[in-house]
């Protein structure tokens, strides 16, 4: 799957989820924002395709996509972004700490 096609499919998925998406030139990378009652994704179109995919993946990782139809590659990228964004968890579901606590 080509990067341009991945970006297009992620943009369509975002629209299905009710997000307005716009590619424009500005200072910065872009991201998610809320304007009045509208949720938007704004992506700097001067960024390379890999960075655009990364931004879209990270944003879409915050949405329930399990019931959405999409190419396996798109689902994989979003799931990978979701895993990167989650805090480290231990088997009990509690956040792990780099400090160990001694048992008394």
C-alpha cells in the first residue's frame, strides 16, 4: 500500500468518525482541535507522507475504530500508534513505576 493511499484512507476514516480534515500550509505539524461543535484534524501539507501518517495514526488511535471497515495496514498503523501512546502497564492494569517498593 502506497503512503499516499494510506493518507487518503485514513482521511476517509476520520471523516466517517465525524472529524473534519484539512491539509494546509502553516507553521507546525498539525493535530486535533475542537472549533465550536466541530472536531477537526489539521495537517501541515508540507510534511512528508510518513509524518502525516504518524499524526493521523496517533489521532485515530484515540477513537473507537473496532467496528469500522478498513484495510489491514491502516488498522495495524492505528493499533501500533495506540500501543505507543498507552502508559506502561503491568499485568494487573496498574501503571508501572521505575522505582521498586519494598515489602514490609
